[in-house]
C-alpha cells in the first residue's frame, strides 16, 4: 500500500490546527463567570529583567540551560504562562504547571456547572476556587506575562503551616496536600464518613472472597466518593497477607493517588541480584520491586488460629487515568541514584484488571537540581496539550524543548513523573 506523504503531512497539519482552534475557543471567557482573584504581576515587577533576577541567576543562568539542554527559544503562544518565584516557591510553581497541563482539569473548571459551584457563597473559602482560577489564568496564553501566585501561596500557607513563609519545601508535600484537599472539597461531604469506613475495609470478614471484596469496594467507591480528582488520579491496589504455615491469604483493598518508589532500595535489590552496572535503576525495575514480598513476623493467622510467620506485598488492581510516580532518593549517597524512564509506559504486567487499558504517555516531569532534597531548585517539563511540544518551566522563564529526549529529561534529578493513560497500545 502506497502512502501519499504530502497528503499525510497535510492531514497532520489540519489535525494540529483543529486542536489549537478547539482550545482557543475553550479559552474564550463567554461563560459569564467573573474571576474573583487577580494573579497579574504587580507594577513594580513589570520592569524587571527576569534573566537577571536572583531566583534565576543564583542557581542557573538561562544561557547555561540553553547549552545543557539544547533548548530553542519559543516564539509561538501554544504554551501556558509562567509563574513568578515568590521567595523559594519553585516547588509550588513546578507542581502547578504539571496540573495545569492536564487539559481535563482545565475543561472541568471551565464548565458552567463547576463555575456555578465556584460562585456559591458557602464555597468562597475553599482552595478549589483559587486553584481553578489559577489554572484558567495560566491558559490565557494571549497574554505572555507571567502570573504572580501570591494569593495562592498565602492560601495554602493559611491552610497548612508547612507552606507558610519564604521557606523551601518539598514539591511532593504540596502535591499530596493539593490532591487530598481538592478531593475533599469537591466530593459530596455527606459521603466522606461512608468512604472512611469503606477505605479501611479488609477481609477480616472471612465470608467474603477476594473477587467479592473487589466488587464491593469498587461499587461503594463509585457511589460514595467521587470527584474530578478521583476520576483522574485515583487507582486501586490491594495488600496481600499470606500465612507461611497454611498458605491462607487476607486481602485489603485501598485507593491510591500516587506511587512512591524508594530508588536506593530498588538499587540495593538490584545489587543483590547481581544486575548492577552503575547506580541507575529503570522504572520497570521499580514496579518489579514494588511487588516483592516482605516478611511479617508474629503474624496471627485466623485460619491456623495461632501466631506464625507471614509475608505481605502490595499489588496494583485498577490503574488511574493519570498515574503520578514519586521517585524517592533519600539523602546523602542515596541521593545519587539515577532513574531511567521512557516517554511511553506499559503497565500490563503489573495490574490485576483491565490490562488492555494499561498504556501511558508522559505529560509532565518535576525535576530537582541540587545536592539533596533539602535544598536546590525545582523545574517542570510539561507537554503542551495544544501543540504537543514539550516546554521547560523554570518559574517565570519558559523555553521550548521540542521533543522528549533522555539527554534533556534526565538532567538534574527527575523527581515526580506524570503519566496519562492513552490508547496507543
């Protein structure tokens, strides 16, 4: 079969134009919702040359980044806007950018139903309003000026003392706070207690087998504890506890909204197997390590009715639409462990159900530059849902990366990966 290259190229161009037009139309402010917060830069910032500001030059000059990452300056407007660093808020800016590049979140906050919810008087002290308006403002790409997220920073500081003041923080801590806070606010409050009981459910009820437990858990979750956050980020796993005496097993299902892989422990396990060439582990090896059984001493078996030895491990049951992976390096020498990952991710060998829908593509990476997690600088690399290109977000500085290459993306220490489920498999 002969392929008409010109026709195929023309079709791709038309597809890109259609995508860009769709999001431009979506960005139009004709919904009638009036924004409550202004994230624009104060006038005193407008004359600042961002290339020479302390929060950029004290770490890496933009020219040095150009050389290291082979970045071309971006002249189009198909990326989102930057965020000013308000004294050690690079951790916040990088997380916000990764969230903002999830188009389903943006579409959710642009819906009339959501904006009506944002207008309700009883919701005015909620974080989701500030978060939603910040996401919407980042998508106003006809204005290339960076946003000044002081109001958002002040809000999360008032809600959680960990984020108060001009103190460096861990991007992971803010990620987990935002996920759970938005989920609680956007879920129906009458169902929270029901979920807390259901989420702690284990098979202490021996009348219920594993399949029945799974069905019961999923049914309760779908009816009682749903939000845009759970729709996008929540998956389901189960912990298996097995008696080494009679081989009976208990199963405990629970939700998760991110996975944490201890890279140093994964590397140590790899060394024990004699597979180490350098201090690098792959993402596939992390998932393999996650399913290794650990010993359980002084385990009381309800079948044997006695104390015995056991083992336990956690397995993925249902994958989320967007899977967030946190690469925990620890401190000291452990921090030098490197990770190798690809733009595409296949998890069919690690999930219990829906194996045919277990293919992902990378859409965001938060990287850390420094000698330890306690200091340094965070940046985000995000794939634009508008033109499909990658962009580097270094606070207010935005540069085009074009395509995914390991040389670019393994710079620094990749810390948090955002993978989105796709149908390419």
